[in-house]
């Protein structure tokens, strides 16, 4: 069987499984989730052995430390993964409810029923826990999932998938609803991206190279989880203490996350008052400041920023800082350099708060809070499969509901259009 | 300027215009819609002259009659187009409202605000009235629109767009929010499909060749309006009169529409009772019947159907008919041959009605009503830009709301994640 045939066969079986899966209720899906948690716990040693194999091969190849960290199923990650399965089982089933039901003048009842998307293709990089997290959410929403993780995690992913599929057989879920592409050849991705009859959605998670490659080659709809160049704008009326604590939380809580602060915009009126103490606090925590001319004049430890700094998702102890004349200039900067992820204004002016919320059309826009709230759990979605920066279907943190769609359901007693 | 630069310049200007447009309220957008109606009425003669030029060139090229009909701005189409502008002005503004607002335990208020998608690229074929209909809906939803109609309609489209842009200047709408690609070279489409920084959504409307070409080449999300192979299933318990009138309405009301009936599935128990009278009524109205073996045995005027008939969107006085053993077989047929458009069951069994509604995941699923209700106006959306057969973002008839997306809005008083 050629690689193309192999991928086509996985995709066709996933499609058939999705028809059966869509008809199952919460009971079967939740039983599967709990069974997966139990099976993984029982097979933990064996799975960690496979993970060690991946790590060993990666070390031999001289892979860098951060990638090794992502690849390793540490105790913390393992426990989160198991807890995640049990948490998702507790969430309400997103499928089957009828919304927006209304009676038309001719007596026809029209509503919209939430249904699974069908088959979801996940394309991701080194973290093997994504295999379990993504499968849990896709299946709970009634979708088959085809998982294509990084080649460096192949042994871990196959070991995890073996348990997920075995749990399916035990709980009446079609096992082909969960599959891991068993080949590491990158061409497998290209074949996947052409299976538009059998796959309804592709979700790429990873670096910009992966996302570009997927977007450019896919004949299937893609929801990208792209970079987050997130901004905070300190307005003229900002409370100094609040501004400082929000900036610190947004930048320092976690560096290597897409909802972390990357560029700080400061209203000219506060450049001499609020800004220095904010920058000093960050600088003392080891954050390098790259500023425009005004910033460098006021804060001696800043280095000059270039256009590259405005465009950069650092994910590191670096912060770009710019002084702007007013909110219009801040919004113009965000439109020019932002990535539609998360932007926050710190202000005591209700008028400016409302204007900022209306005028900035990034996927998450906030007033007087940390950028770190741009997260499915924190926003109350119950779960998160990622953060979409493309506007179609899901914009911002994606939960279970975003893994479904709605069909129109019509109930009549003989209505004709005539 | 090369063709690519020309398209890039249109797309960049549309993006800039969309930022301004997104901040305008219903008042400006509705004023523009009404002004367009007035201007088009005032310039009617001139526009029809340009339409006559297109028709003349098409006749010289020996273009077929149905295409000439689609190309012609007949009096009926003209009046619908003008009335459409005024109707859209009366619809509520889909933009700006906050939905799903809730207070999180930490006091952070989280909601979702409806916002425009940004820039929409419409790629369509010969009907010049689509230029006006699509622009009206896109602008009302706060989006810039780039219109790429068929080359055979170029003079009509440019004449119409001239008035739409002039009306923009008069009512404070950025004129670059509406543009017609002024070149007929098909390569213009390929360049459009690469403008992923500036265009947020591509909507192709037309034959399957156009849709395939767009889907295969686009780096921008696409919502396809693909063929409708619509089914009616006459269940064992169906009321004979209701079945006959629903089938007749679904097939005969209008043939060349995507929500028309193409395949009739008949429960074996009714093949000898309900079916003959239904088929006779259609046959007498000039519909050719293509049936499976049982159908041909029972209804002498039927011709044998092949697999091609099950897959075909006839849009013509032809009907494929199959006798099935039960509802499971009907659903299996729909899954195998349907196009996720519209399927209807005629039944007196509430149990089967509910099972059909749940199990068939086409974009519109109905009980005891005509397939012709699968239409944005009839379902109460107020307007329709098309019928999506792809599951992402919009599934089924698309109205104004489907031309928008939602961002998360967070209102706090200093909340940190910590």
C-alpha cells in the first residue's frame, strides 16, 4: 500500500466511524473517557518506556533542550493528561440540543441542532500529551480524530493511541474514531490535506513554519492557532498600581505562551509617571526592554527597538515598548503589528474602555485585566483545544462547542412553498 | 502595474476600508443601501446599455440561451435587486451586540461581541445582480467586499459598481469597501486566493468547476455553495396526499435551484400504494423517472437508473427513484450519495421523524415539508447570501449573521491570573 493509499484508508475509516459516533450519546463517550484514564494509568510504565525511547533517539540526534522538555511526559504533564480525561467526561455533551427554535407564520417549526463536525485532523509537533488532550475533546464533541504528531514523538503517540483505541473497543466507541498516522514521513501531511471528502477540519498547532505549510497546502478548512503578539495599552487615566500588576502578570506569569504580553503601548501622558516604575519592575525580574526613542530617553536601561521587535512573538524575557500620542495611535499600532490574538487597555475612563472594546477586533479584547485570561478554561469554556487567530468558525479560545456545527431542523405538517 | 500588484492593491485598500467600515453604525450603512437603490434607479438606462453590451458580445461568441438568461438584467431581476437593497436596509444591524455575557468567579465579566469578518471575496459567474445583492449583505454586516464576477458580465458589473461606490462617497462609507476586479483574466482569481493577509473569507458561487478550482487554490478560508442532491424519503406511514404534494412542490416549483428534489426514496411498504400516484403526477408534468428495478417493475414509464443518477444534481425535469427496505437504508443512501444539502422525511411516525432529524446530518433536515424551505428568507434569516454545504462557520442557508464572527470581550477591575 502506498503512503497515499494508507492515509486514504485511515481517512475513510475515520469517516465511517464518525457516522456511528455521531449517533452515540454522552453515556458511551464519557465511559470511553474514563476508561482511557484507567487504561493509561494501568499502562503507565510501558508508555513511559516508549516515551524514553523517543527521548533517547532525540538526544542521539542532538535535539535542543526546550524540545526535549516538550517531548518528555513528565509527572506533572502525565497527571494533567489523566485529570483532563476525567474533567472532559464531566462536561455537558455539546451535541444534540436545539437552539433558536421558532415558529414560522406558516406553522413550520425551524430550529438549529448542534451536531459534530465529522472528522478532525490534528497536526501538531512534539508534545505527546496533545494526542490524548485532543482526542478527548474531539470524541466528546462526537468527532473522529486523525492525529499526526511530530515524528520525534512517534513511539509515545503510538503507545498512547493503542490505549485510546483499546478503550474504544471496551466501551462501544468505533475504534477507527481515533487514529494516529503511523508514519513519520512529512508527505503524510500533504496526503492528509487532500482528503477533503473524508476530513472536515484541520487544526495545526505548532510553529509558524508548520502552520504556513498546512495553510498553503490544505484543501480542507483550516483553523490556525498562530502566533500571539499581544499588546497592553496604558491609557492616560490608568491607575499606576493596576497597570504595573497587570503588565507583570501578563509578561512574567509564563513566558512561552501565546497569551503572554509582547508589546507595551504607553500613553504619552503617563510615560514619565507610570511607565518608569512598570519597566523597572520588569527589568529587575530580568526582562530586556526594547523601546522607541522616548522610552530609551526615559528609561536608561532600554535598548532601541526596530520594526522587527513590533512584529515579534518573543516568548522570552524581552518586551517591546512604545510611547503613543493617544488611543487612536495605540489602535493603529495594534492593527499594523498585531496578530488578532489578545489586547488589553488599562484605563479609568469608561468611555475609552468601551471605545477600545468596540474598535479593536482581535479575538480577545480586555479592559483592566491580565492578557493571561485569554484561555478557554479561564473564560469558562470548560476546555480548550487551542486559540484560533482566524476569524472563520471559531475566533479566540476554542472549546467543545467550537468542535461542532449546527444544522437546520424543520418540523412541519405538510407545508409547501408553492 | 502587474496583475498581481493590481489585485494586491485592491485587497490592501479593501482591508484599510474595512477597519473604518467596522466602526460605522447602522445609520451610515443603511443610508448607503438606500442611496444605492436611488442611484441605480436613476442610472438604470445607462446600466442596461452596458448589460446589452455584455449580451451582444456573448451572442457573438455563440453563448447558449440559459447563460444569456442568467446574464440579462430583466425587468423582474432589476426590480428584485432594487427591492433587495431597501429590504436589507430594514434588517437589524448584526454587528455590535454582546452575547453570552457572564460574570466569572473572580469578578471578570466575559462576553462575546459580534464583529464583521473583515474583507470578503465573492467569486461568481454570469449573474450581474449578484454584484449588488452580495455587496448589500457584505456592507450591512460591516465587511469590505471584493467582487469577481464572470468575464461575460464585466461591463454590467463595472457599471453597477460605479454606482455603489458613488453612493459610498455620498454617505460616508469608504468607497474601497466595494470593488469589482476590473480584469477578466482568470489569473486574477488565483492572485485573489493568495491575499490571505487582506481577505478573510472567499465565497465561490457557481458550477462545480469553479468551486473545485477555488477550493484547490485558496489560501484563504472558503465557504462553498456546492451542488444540492436533495432527497425525500417516503416512510411506511406517510400520508399519501401529503407525500404527493410535498414531492410535487419540491420537484416542480423551480427546477434549476439547489434546494430542488433530485432523488426520491420510497419505503418498500408504500412502493405499491403511495409511489405510483406520486410518480404518475410528476410524469404527467413532463418529469422523466429513472428508477431502480422495483420502480421500473411498478411504474412502466420509468427508465433504469445507474449510479450516476444517484450522484447527479439534475436541475432539470428528471427524478431518480429508489425503493428501500427501511429508514436505515434510506439514511445509508443519503450518506453515500448526498451532498449535505437538504433531506426530508414524510412520515406519520413521530419516532421516525425524530430519528431522521437526529441521524441525518445534512445542513437542512426536515419532516413533512417541502425541500424548498431550505432558503434563508423562508427560514427567517431575513436575507441569504447562499447555501453552505461545508460545515465550518456556516452550514446551510447563510444570512447576515453568518457574515460576522465573535470576539471575546473581557471587563475587569484589575484581575490577575497569577
